[in-house]
């Protein structure tokens, strides 16, 4: 199955939620004619990833958090997803009972919020967030997919866990490094787990495939998004082949000595 993946490539303004959302809506207006199956924003796009600012504390960051059930921003995303029959991965800071999380809200083609992923690997400034405690996969009309946020990709266990749970594509909202080291890392993560990964950064749209190939690597300022078509059957073929068969030929008995 071919999947049209749209990656938003906009540098948001830290703390300016209204303007960031307006920039997103303008990009989405242009994007509509491309009829994507999935749209992904960068990490914490709505607030511009304010946690990296030293002036923002664990307490003050709460003013940038939204309640997905009551937010006008999520309502607008829901309506857009329904109108355009598109899955949507929306990066934001989310209110929780005892703090906030660095979250990705997941909407289906009907505009229903079908899940939330909270960033698991929180270090340095990310300690202002409550860390997530699971790596779920989500069902869709194109099969299972996973979501990880930024630094999650630096732990091999993240992508491996999602792949073993059946994800053929992983959507990766991010705000961190987008250098040559990251390119090598993303190609390796895809290759060793036979999976597509859509690394979505404010300045880079990168998609890597199950053979370690680069499907998309765009850093242009215009347009403010990239569109990539990926064939999910490629993942199925890689996972059936005799060699290298990274998932099928694991030797689990030797790993936990």
C-alpha cells in the first residue's frame, strides 16, 4: 500500500501558540491539494518547544499546556483531519494531573483522537515534563504504526519495540539534532528494524526506509512541508526475505545473559 506522508517544516516561535497555529493552518491550506494520508508536525510545535528556554521552569511550563478534550487547537485539527480524510500527528505540551507531558496527539481520518503518545526518554530540559511509560502502536486502515518523539530515537530499544509490535512506519516529531550523525542513526534504525521512519524537524524532513535508504531529505524553507510516498509492502518484503532478516533471525536467548 502506498502512503502519502506530509511533514510540516516550520520553525515555530517559542511561546507564541496563536502565531504558531496560524502558520500551521496556512501550511495546511496549501497542503490540502496534495491529499496526504498522514500529516506530522515537529515536536511541541504548538508552543515552540519552550522547555529549552532556561527561563521556563517545571512550574511555569504549565501555562503552555493544553487539555486536548477542551482545546480550540485540537478541535481545529480534528475538523481538518475529518474534512481531508487524513491522519494527523500533532506535537504539543499536554496537561496532566501532576504536570505536563511532551506529547503527540493522534487523529484518524474521521477527526477522532485515537491516541496520545508521551515522550519516554526525558533528559536535561525535558525533565520539566512527566515522562511517558509505554511504547504503544496504533491501528489504522494502512496497518499498525508507531510514534516516537525526538530523543526517543537515540535508544535502539524504542524502534525495535515498535517494530516487534507490528509497526511498519514510525512517525517521529522532533526538534533536536538534524546533523550527519542523525542521518546515519535514522538510516540504521530503519535498516536494523525493517521499518520506515518519518523524522519531522522544523528545519528538515527526513524519511528513511527498511533497506536503510533515504526516501526524503529536504531542508528548504519553501514550501513549508514535504510530501513523500512510501510503499508499505516494501516492509513486508524485507521482513519475509532470507537475508538480512534482522527481526526474524534475532537470537533472543543470547541477549540477556
